[in-house]
C-alpha cells in the first residue's frame, strides 16, 4: 500500500531489501549506524522502514531492529498466491514507488541492500558467475539485485552490504 501523501510525516526512510539467508546482524547494525551518521542523528525526527516483510533473513532482521528501537515500519508483503512467480518483483516495484513518493515529500531516502549468494540449486542462471571477480563462484540472490536495481533506476541512493566472511574473502580465490 502506498501511503497517502503526508508531507513531513516521516523525515527519513530506509528501504530494506536483502536475502532470505542474511544472518549477519553486526553488519546490518553497522549499515544502519552509518546511515544515521550520514543523516545526522539530530535531524531524524521520524524514521520509517519500508520492508518486503519476508519472515526470515534481511527483512525479518531489519524489522526486528526497527521494532526494538520503537520506529515505524511499513510492510509490502509479496502476493505469492495471486501474483505468481513475478510477485516478488512486483512487490519490489511497489516498495520503490512508495520510497519515491516519500522522497517527493522531502523525506531523505536510502535503499539498503543486504546481498547474499543465490542458493537455488536449480537456478536458471546458475552459470552466471557474477562474483568471480570477488574470488568466488556464483551470483547474488535475484530479488535483492532486482530491488536495488529498481531503486537505482528511480534515482534513490543505494548502500550495498555483504555478509562478512562469506561473499567476499580476500585472498581465497577458489574457482
Ligand atoms: Zn540464481
């Protein structure tokens, strides 16, 4: 649901997208801390999280951190029953549109993307070795890549994060 235009209701928006396998809480906390520092904590009157509401991984973790902090959360669950395979992608687009709408009202908006490897054994893109340059095989999970691309195309600032020690392992180049 895209909220009605409510100028200045929310001052700062974080759109979270990320892998269902994301489990690195220290890295996520550090990303949010950096966003806060960039904005200036004293300016953040009313922050809001936009989340795809997946019950595990990055969405669930981000929602928990925001709930614990007492901040607002607006969820965009995918319509997996009615929306078929494209449900997650449609949801991403709705979420980015909402973020844009907030940006139009003057809110500061950041998209934070918590990237992890695609683990689908039968992934049709399994020959996509996007990460070879980082010293390992494979590619990032598709939903996160799609959402961050939508956010970028919409002109939103994107901050990428990867789990420490898993995706990028400098010095270990096993290909
Ligand atoms: Zn894949």
